[in-house]
């Protein structure tokens, strides 16, 4: 028996850092089901921090759109509801 819980739930919170600026309204126009927020408090000179709430297919689609724009994805993390990043082995 496999008792392992899946890493991706039906809807999960993610934190994505990309190099450059992202037009969030343009990204939202492709998929209204994903909640995308620019984290202004963590904005850096040439890095955009996105907070995303989406299912697995939504996050894959978003990554593909960012790639299509030529954006460099610096980091993609699963974030717990409390705001801490979740590691693959963390208990949920």
C-alpha cells in the first residue's frame, strides 16, 4: 500500500519569483480560475514575486505562459496557508 499523500492538492498556494516585470492582468486574461497577486511588499529591483492559488494544471499553464513571454523563473515554491514554504517531506 502506498500511504504517501500527493504533493499537489486540488488547489494549492504557490510563490513564484520571475526576473523582470509581469503584466498580471494579461496573465489573468488566460485563466480566470487562478488567483494571481503581485506581492508588492517583496518586489525587488528586477524581480516580480507572484502569489498564486491554482490547481496543478493551472500552475503548469501559468509557467508555460511565463516561459512563452521569455521570463526567467527564479523560484517556484508551494506555500502553506500560514505563508511558510512547504518542503516536499512536510506533514500536512
